[in-house]
C-alpha cells in the first residue's frame, strides 16, 4: 500500500479554484487518493475534489519521507507534485505487475504534469523486472506534457523516462543508473501517434545502459529536441553510447548546445553520438553549438558516427565518423584531444 496523508485547501488563481494537498506519510488523504481526486474531479476518501486547469494546476505538496508505489501512479489533468528535495522526498517503485511506475496520459481537457524536488527510484526487491520510471504519451488530437524539475530518476529497468509522442521538459535533473533491454537507457523518445518537442537543460544524464541504441538518450521522434547546458557521461549501448538520434522524418531536429558528451561507450559504433535517418532519402538535422564531444570509446568511431548539419564553436576529439558536414561556422576543433 502507498502511505501518505493530506489536508486539502483551496486557493484562487487566474480565475479558477485549484486545490492544494499537503501530503505526509502519516495522515488520512493518501497520495494515491489525491491523484485520483485531481483526475476524477471528485472527492476520494479524505481528499477533496481537484479543480485545476492550464492556468492554475492542482498541487500536491509531498513532505519528506518515502512513498512506496505498489501500482502505477497515473497523472492526468493539471497537476504538480512538489517534494521537499532530492533525497528527502522519495517515490519508490515496488510494482509486482505492470511496466510503468508513474504514468502521464492525455485527456480531452489536456494534461500537464510536473514532478519537482524529489527522487523517483526503484525498490531493490521490485518484483516486476522491466519498469519505466516515468511513462508519458500523447495521442491523436490529445496532448500531454511532462516537466521534471530538480528531480533524480534512478535505477529503473526500462528507461528512466519513456516518452511516446508527448511534450517533455527536463530541467536541473539527474537521470542516472537506469537500464533498458531495448533502446534508451536514460531517456527513450519515439513519435507515437503525434509529434511533440523535447527539451533538456542544466541536467546530468549518466551511467545509463541500453542493449541497442542510446545508452543516455535514444531519440526517434518526429518533432525536435534540444539538449542545453547538460552533461551526458558514463552511458553505454551497442551504438550511440551517449546519444542515438534515429529520427523517422524530415521535420525533426536535434541540437546539442553548450553540452558535454564524454566518457560514454558503445560496443559497436558511435561511442558519444550516433546519428542516422530511418529513411536513406533524407539526412537528419543535427546541430552542435559550443559542444564538447570527447573521450568516448567504441569499436569504431569513438566520438561521433553519422551526419552533422551544422556546428559552431565545438570540439569533437574523433571526427573521423562525421558524414555530410553541412555548415561549418568556424571556431571548431576536430580531431583534437
């Protein structure tokens, strides 16, 4: 069972009454019931009904303590779960069946979920072998978005973040020591039934592992992604130890800006970054700005394997695998330690 309590209060913002739930590990309104009250717009146990919207989300203030999830926690509508800090507030996944710990799903009214100031990790004895930390998805005509802010996502066994067609922002967050039996150990992104943007800023993606592509990040989305002021290090995969960008469309882009990709490993090719189109008739749109790609290892092409559309003020220690150079905007260092 998931333990937790809340006293619910209501405040007005932007013309709407959103509900605030103050949840601890020792009173009557559990985290599970608070989430249900927000999703259903009806009282659940000791938790009053949620009423948030896109201007004013319902908020669950989650006090310090460990909250063990024995079934997936499904977030819909407009909700913020605000912990007391990484290492203080812990959502611990201990699921015996099912493949996701936290689920963010779309609704006709829209869904926007934020997890902040907490740790999301896995119990050492979790029964279900392959579980995503956060699973977020969109659908045709329905949108969902996820923000991870000042959060640690660690130890999950089918990607830390698994995104299918949703908007995702990752800010000031650490995603580490996650694994995948397929692609995307730290972050997995595919297009699903809709296209959506993904942005990561001021974050660390480290020590994640996948069997196939993208130990740190696997991106096969139909929109775009920007990685800014982020370190991607210590990850491993068959190809693209740090990043594997394998987009299936001409409209997608992938930018590495003020970002370090270092000390990742591929058992095959592209220790740092691997880029390839799913269709040979076009080239992926990949750009670097002030990026450092170095000290990665692989059987072939240590630091980069694949296309690069443009690069500015970047260092690539082993550029021998870079193909289809587009615009070179100067101040670059290729094949320098």
